[in-house]
C-alpha cells in the first residue's frame, strides 16, 4: 500500500486541511488504536478500516466499504458507496448516505437527510434530525420489506414495498398485526381477524369488516354525552345513550336492547326495533316532559298512543278503564288479513282459543268457543248461524228462518220475529216470564194474542184488531167466544151456552148451508138454520 498526505507512523493523525488518501488496492491499512481527526474534507477511493474513534469536521466521501470499531462523528455529510459497518456510535451533522447496507451496533444520530439503499441494522438507538426528506428508505425488490422494527421476540413494525396487499403493519410480539394498511385503501386496527376497527370507502366498521353504513357497529354501543345522527342508525347490538338521542333518519336496532337513560328521545322518521327496548326515563314522541311511559302524537286529552304506568294502553284517549282502550268516531278498529282462510282476530284464554274471526269467503267465518276450543256460536258464509251445543245446536238462524231444535227455553226477555217464521221440529218451546204476560202477538194496530202468567182471571185471549177478546180462556175452566160483551159461545166446565144473536128472523149476511144462529121473535126462542138459500126456523119453546 502507498499513502499520500499523512505520516502513517504518527500517533495522532491530524490534518488541518483536506485529507487525500490514494489507495492502490481496496483496503486502507490500520491507522492504529488512536483517533483519526480530520478538519477538512476526506475522500477515500478505497475501503476505510479503523479500530479507534473517527472524527471528521468536513465531508467524508468513501467509494469503498467502511468499517470502524470506535465511534464516528462527522460534522458535515457522510457518503459511503459500499457497505458501512460501525460497532460504536455514528453521529452525522449533515446528510448520511449509504448505497450499500449499513450495520451500526451502537446508536445512530443524523441531523440531515439520510439515504440507505441497502439493508440497515442498528443495534442501539437511532436519531434522525432534519428539515425535509429527513429519512428515506428505498427498496429494490417488489413486495419486499422497506422498513422493519424487530423486538426481542419478533417483528413489531414493518413497511412493505408493494402496490397490492398489506403495505404497512404494527405487530404484536408474536408477529400478528394490530394495525395494518392495505393497497385497497382499507385500514384495520385491533385484534387480528376480529376487525375491532375497519375503515374503507368512507365507512367505519366496529367489530365488522363489511360496514353497511357510514358507521356500522356490531355489538353494544354506549354513548355518555348524547348522540345526534342526521342519517340512519343500523345496530345489531345493544345501544345505550346516557344524555339523549336525536335521529333524523331511520333507526334499525336488531340487537339485544336499546337504552336511553334520560327522558329525551327525538326521532324524525321511523324506528325499527327487533330486540328489546329499555328506557329508564319516559319516551315521548314528539312531546317532552311527560310522566307516561310512552306518548305518541295527538293532543294531551286524545293522544294517538299512550302507554301508562298503570299497565294500560290507550289509543285516542286517556281512559284507563280496560287494558286496551280505543276511542274514535268511524272505523275505530280495522283488522286486515293477507292470507286467505287465515285467522284475522283471535282471543285466547288460559286453556285455549275463545274467539276467532277467519279471513275467508266460504265455510266458518266467525266463532265463539268454549275453553276447550269447541264453538258455542258460529257464523258461516251461507248465512247460517249456529248457537249452542257443537254439531247439534238448539238454535239455528238459516237465512230469515229461526230453527229451534230440542228443548228450547226463552227466559226473562222479549223474543220478536219481525219477518220470517219460527219453526220447532220435534221439540218443545218453553217460555218463562216473571211478569203477567208470558206470550204476546202484536198486530199492526194492537195485541192479537196474549197468554197471561196467572192462576186466576183471564189466562189467554185472541183479540180483534182493536184489542178486544174474541176468544178468552179463564182460570175457572170457562172459555168465551164471540164479540166482547155478547158471548156467542160459552164453554163453562161441561156446559156449553150459545148466546142469542138476533131479534126476529136474521138478515142474510153471506151464510153458507148449515150455519145456524139463535134468536127471539115475539117472546119465542127460535133456532135459525140457513138451508137452500133461506133461513129455516124451529121454535124452542
């Protein structure tokens, strides 16, 4: 080797100006264990190997490899075209450029731009200080790792040189990503494979990697200081809001619960809850300051829907008479079915169906059932109504006809047939009444027939249109027939009495042969019989 510019045998190699060293081969000899201090610029066309500290106040350009066992301090730039190996500390006030790999066992401090084209290994700490382009890592292999941070047990941080797949990750001690960025503009944070936080295409997912809205949360949501949403809410878990909830869009909650701990809940559009809803305060839409559990629309005296603390539900009223109270003028309650022959309205008791309305145009339309589910009243599409025992009803209404079967009793009530007929087939009709009249037949202008509930006096009568009896039965075994007050025929026990109906020969009034009457003429009683167009008489005296 041949050196130029310094004395190789000197204890301390100090140059006040530039240090130019020409190396004929690829290695500079050992300068010794003492320091090499250079005040000016240093250019080495070969390798630099030193066992002691290296201090350079100017720029250092090394075309070959650099290997320094001690610390290196460069006040200006340090440029190494080959590989740089440093077992001590490297301090560079200016830029730091290595076209090969850099291996630094101690700390690295660079105040200017840093460029490393090869692999970088820093055993100690690294500090880079500059203004622009402070630290640049440029790889030469597609999909290779540009920047690695390794912990004692594995990879902690990595940046990949690739245009697809994972570009950046921060890993756990076992090497699994906890923060990862991908080339499709998605970002994931949290436990690997769980999607604690997922961001892509302007949508944020929590516990989901396929967010369907701007914010999509799978699981419980708790908000301590109120929530205002101008769009819709879609939540598959529980939603808890401590200081009020305002939603201007639709709300769909399919999770376990929906909790609002203050009485402020404002909703401009629809609310769809498929899970349970827990509201520790009151829920008022749109009114506020109410003590009821739920009030929707209407007025103070006629709310559209009111749910009170008394376990009553009111629609259009504040009444609390029944469990369900509905007030209205027309079309108060409408039940509309969508399935033919399906049940539109059911009422169940503790042991079965009590009441049912069927959506059908044939067969059974309506029934009232016993506790075992057997109809006691049933309405059919053929205008038939059965009342009473199933399969053998004692009362049937068939069109305009009432059919009574078996033994039928009418108690303390009026029974009126405006039109049609009453048929009793092979049975008995029993009529009981606590008052005096048991059975009445009324004509257009008065009573035509009457049965009296009495053991004395008149028991039954058939009356003319003015209400006077023309047939009357009495409790003393007497039957009277004829014009009221002129008894034409009287049956009294075993005796029959015919009254006198004429004085002298009676006039003809359309009698038929064989008809007779009684009369008197000059004090003599006669029997008059109409025969062959004239009255024939016979004296009875």
